[in-house]
C-alpha cells in the first residue's frame, strides 16, 4: 500500500522536501520552519548524506524527520533488483551511521516511480512508501508566486506536500522554493494548520493508505 495523505479530519499537513540535503538551501528552509514552529520530512539522497553529514544531523537534531530517497536518484522501475537494493541499503547505512532515527523507515522513490516489485521489497524490509497529495510544482522551475498559489489554493486537512531543496544533479535554483515558503508557512499557521512530520501525520487515526498511480 502506498501512503498519499493523512487523516482528513485532522487540521494538519506534512511538508516534505526531496533531493537534498543542499549546502545552499536546506539550512534556509530549516530556519523558516523553526520560525513558524513547523517540522518537515526530508527525503535525502545517500550520496549527499555522505557529502554533507552535518546537515543531516542538524535536521534530525532540530526535530525534523529524515527519509530515504535512494543513493543516486535512478528511476528504480528501470533498474535491476540488486541495484535497487543497493540504492536503498547504502543510504540506510549512511543514515544509521549518523545516528539518524530510522524507526519509521520512510522511503520516497525518485521521479515518484514505483512498481509491484519495489513495493514488495519495501514491505519485506518494513519500510513505508510515502508519496504526496499536493505537488508544489517547484521542480518545474516555477516562480515563487506560482508555487504559493499551487499550495495555498489546494491544501486540505491531511495533505502531504512535496517540495524540493535540491535536484538530482544539484544544479536547480531553489530560491523560489525558499521565497514561497516564507509566505506559505505563516499562511498555513494563520489558517490553523499544524505542520508536522509524515510520521506524526500518519499517527492520527484514520490516515488513509491507498494505491495510486505514480507520477513520471
């Protein structure tokens, strides 16, 4: 089963960030989250964990959740089973070595691409496949106003929102994401939303886990 959102009767949302950590943008996002008493879930790439271990430690020391986003960001539906397992397990070991809490063992596949074999492996290794119900669109290179509109016009109770603090080749400009968050976070807070980790969102009774179609 694939997790797309939390309980619709809870005034809470989970803000998630893929492809980091970034030495440029992750700290800026952390500062904004702290300013508005929000916590996020960061799905990190293993090769960046090895490059920036201090950033990962700073994330979970600040109360954020850290999930697995593979080691090198391949499209896992196009890779062999051994390569898939190496992508997940090397990143898991990197996080374990940093003392990162892995009790929930959350995984988000690169490019949102998954299949039955990947789901079976995740179930066998007691991981949870976490997708999203609201796409900020920041990966498209949108300007901040468009990202803000995407999120605030569509946010609902239990939304899992996807942002990016980097991209697979670390060349993306995420200043629009940071700028958008400076508006989105206070707006969500003013609207009464609690901004929690994915695990907190899913701990609420009635959180739906259902199959869905992957976004390419």
